[in-house]
C-alpha cells in the first residue's frame, strides 16, 4: 500500500517536526511520508531540520499577501501540488482559514499542550497554556492531539496523555515536561494511526483500531 | 499529637466514606479520626457503613427545615459539638451555604470525578460528569480533590489523578473506573495529608510537604 503524504506546518524551532522525522526514520511512522514542510517564516529553524533530512520546504510569509484568504490560497495550492493526505499543525502560529479546514476536513490535526477542554481556545497557545495551568493550580496537565475544525482547539480528540505538574514548576519547566512526556509521543503516534487508516471519526468520537 | 477530628458528609451509598474508613483502619490515615458522619437522608447506606464501624451518625433532612440557612445552622452546630477540624464532602448532594464555607474556610474538601477545570461547576455531578466527558470525546479524565469555596468546584486543587477513557465506555463504566483508579485513592490520601499538617495553601496554590 502506498504511503500517505503528510504536510507539516510550522512556525518555529520545529521540535515536534523533528519527532515526526525521527519516527519516520526509525519506523514508528511507516504508513506515511513527509512530503513537505510549510513554514510561516523563512527563518524558522524547522526548515533546517527538514532540509537536513531531504524534505521539501515551502515558506508562506503572511506579509507577502494582502489577506488571510490569499495567503491560504497559496497554502491550498501547495497542499494540492503535493497531493497531501494529512496536514499536521506542529507549532503553526497562524489560524487556518475556514476554506482550508473545509477542503481538508478531518485531515488536519493539531497538538495542543493541555488536556482539552482545559486551558484551550483563543489566546491559549505556547507558554500561555502552561501559565494558565500553573495559575489555576492544577496538579495534572498533559497534551492533546485533535482534529482541527472551525473552533479553536474544538475538534474531536484523537489522543491525550496526562503529565504531572511538579512543585516549583515554572511555565518553562512545565512546557518542557509536557513536550517530552506527551507531545513528542502523541504526535508521531497520531500520524501513524491516521496514515494506517486506524482512526474512525463518528461525530466528536474518535475510535482507534488497535494493531493486530 | 492528638488526631484531627474529621466529619464526612454524605448523601448516598457511601463508597468514598468506606474508603476513608478502610484507610483509617489500615493505618493510611493515622493523623485523623472519623468523628461523625452526616447524611442528608436517613436512608443513605453510608449510615450503615458508619454504624458498623462505631462512628457517630447524624441526619439533616432538608425537608425538616424552612430554609437552606436553617438547615446549615444545624450542620454548624453538629460540626461545633464534635470539634471538627476537617469536613469531607463525599458524595454530598446539597450545596453548602456561604456561612459554613466561611466558618470552615480551607477546612472543607470535596472530591470531584473529573480533572478540574474540565467538566465541573453547576450541573456537573455524579453520572452527568462522565456523560459530559464521553460526549466531548476526551481520552483522559480523572478525579480531583479540592478545597471548597463559594464557587462550585472552584476551590484550590489539592490532588488530581488521571484515568484513561476506554473504547466502549458508558457513563457507568467510566464512573466506576474513575472511582477505583482515582477517587478512592485520592480522598483518603488528602485526608491524611490535611490531618498531618502537610498541606499549605497560598492563594490557589497547594503545596504538599512530602513525608520525611
């Protein structure tokens, strides 16, 4: 069976991208291939990671377009040119327009650094998520991989993993632990589950078929 | 050092009460003693559990009082008569009035069957919590022990534990798993932590001093 073609959309350092690359190289991802990495900035270190592994890269700088729609028209053409089956948002700091969401319905996934529905939605990104968790005083947080729909962080949940909050945690130490113990495990796993056709979506409910 | 005196407030079967009794008998709770069990109904099976272990019981039926305040005046007199240091809500289906909350500030704890702030607040109790979690489609839920303040499920978090949602779960199977894997462990532990003076509260932040 041919591999599913995966686009990873990034804005920054690309640590989540690196974990997907690693999983593709060591065989944890075997049903998908990284077809293209799309960055919002030509300075994103994620692009270096992609190039180092021979993965095609594209840059879509918002400043070069008049509107979000024009900007995402370019994104759509890149996804179509590359015959993309799965779009992975891996620290992508632009909002995806409804047109893209509609075109790639149930084929765009995102990783969010909390146990959704806690600490998610508009304004909750990056360190802010962990600041909110610490400010609330939770003892358990985690990460979520979910389908992307028109509601920020509102799509169906695919995978979640809990992570302990420790005394003395700062937003930075908590962010790092959530990455190490949850995001970096969940995202490659979700990519392989999707590409191997083991994810079934029924309304908001994701069923995962276990490997035989 | 004398043991702290604990009141457990119940409305139903009293499974959480039973776990506190068990922990007191097997030594996991050694800094507190069960001074009184207060039930909203004389029919609550929790009362049988208390009596079997020689624990004093009281019933406060709302129907015998004109107002919530009169009803809670009786509660206050029971707590005072019994020199209570810690009030544990263990499936207590009445709202505690602000007067009681004020009098016993930072001395009332509750167990809630989700990872607060998910699936909590007004209307989220009992099976409804698990129905909401399944309806949302989360893959991880859990339980929380927290201080009780004037906001429903809004007080500072003391302990949390994650529990996996499994495919095919019904609200009933999920409720049972959350009890077994989280509530029944967290509540006795929180009682002992409180009674041994190892919980420090700073704003919304609970710090737990580990045992030497």
